[in-house]
């Protein structure tokens, strides 16, 4: 069996009056992410981890923010398309691990829903998808509430 690891990273600015999507779940918040798509920074980082592991480039290559086709699109649809690419190349997801850095709102109440939203798209059980949330102790742009950072790691097998 062949294995590959991919790492993904994404960041989005935060603004008032936009929806906040993370891990396929809409988080109740007065602020959300500035983006061409729905701005789900967690799914974007995960897509990059998966594409990277398979040697298929990155999310910007396949879903450019200059394309009207992707304006406002659900990031879960982008993830489904990434999974179709992986399947065509013979890859399956073994597990994924995502770390979200966001000062507010608190994400613990939404972690299980994120795992449940991502697992079926990845074709794995919920126990193969881990999501962690942290703050930056009010340091940097995340700590000031200006943005969100996400790191994702995925293991693929063939």
C-alpha cells in the first residue's frame, strides 16, 4: 500500500455582516470571512492538504477566485470535486486533522458538527476526522479579530 501526507494552510480576513462557515457548518456570528466562495477557510486548507498529498496542485489552481463559476460556492462542493479528483487518481483518505486559529467566537460547541459534515464527503468515519480550535491569546491579526488561520494535514492511501 502506498501512503502520502499533505499539508494545507489558508487564511481569510474577517468582516462584519458576512456569514461564517467553518468545516461545512455555519457558525452563529456577527462576522464572517471575506472570500470569493463561501469563505470556509477550514475546508480550503483541507482541500490544499488533499491536493498536495496527491500531487495535484492546490485549490487556487483548480478553483481560481477569478472565475465567476466559484463566486459564493459552498466549499463543501469544492471538497466534493477534490474528492472526485483523488478517486480518479486512485487515492482514498485515511484521516484528516485540522487546526483552526480564531479568537472569537468559541468553536468548541461546533466541532462535532464540523466532523460530521466533513466525514461523509471524505468517505471516512467521523473518528478519522479531527478538528481542533485555538486562539492566539490576543496576539497577531488572529488575536485582534482581523482574520482566521487554518492548518490541515491529510493522509492518503492507495
